[in-house]
C-alpha cells in the first residue's frame, strides 16, 4: 500500500478471493479520511467488495497471474469530501449495456448478476469502461453527507 503526494492509495493484488478481506479493510480505513459516516462506509464496502469479486471472477477469470488494482484517490487532496474507488482488472472487458437486468422476472432467482446493480445502488456515481492500460475499469464515487 502506498500513499503518494497526490493522495492516491493504490493496492495491487493477485486474482484470488483471499484478497477480498484485505481490500475491504483498506477501504474501511480510507473512508473516514473522506468524511464518510459509518452508514456510507458500509455501502462503499459492499460496492468495493462486489467490484473486486467481479474483477477476479469475470475479468481475470481467477487466473492468479493476472492482477487486480484498487485505487482510492482522495479529492480534493487537501480536504477530501468524497471517496473515489477505481478497480481495474486484466480481462477482456465487456459491454455494460449487455449485462442482464437482475430485476427482470427471468433473472430474479439467479445467484449472480447483481454486482453492478448493487454498486450502482450504493454509490453516487458509477462508470464502467475499458481501462487505458487494458482490462475493465470501474470507477465509483461516494460523497460525504455535509454535517448539519
């Protein structure tokens, strides 16, 4: 784990599900830096976990030599008020439009296919796109709720 001058925490890991808890612990540590409350942090944690599972399972197809990357750029760097999470895999990518709707009647009882739906539900913003370095990139943002 490294923290550079531009306030990005970056994790790189092998494609194995035993890395999930490590990524989750780091995300739960970074959240308070962006002034996220416990409730927001819970949903961020779920979204990050889903994204990393997708990267390992669907993106890298559980090939351990392929890497996953999670970045937490804090913005603005001096006084962060939102948490951005970037998850990148080394897979072939996919067209997000073609992902089946988990709420469609024929998909309700399926055990998979809800990850992107959950990420979209729990985060304030979600982008799915090809990463500049190859693979698929998921960028999620959760903003701190201003304290009253």
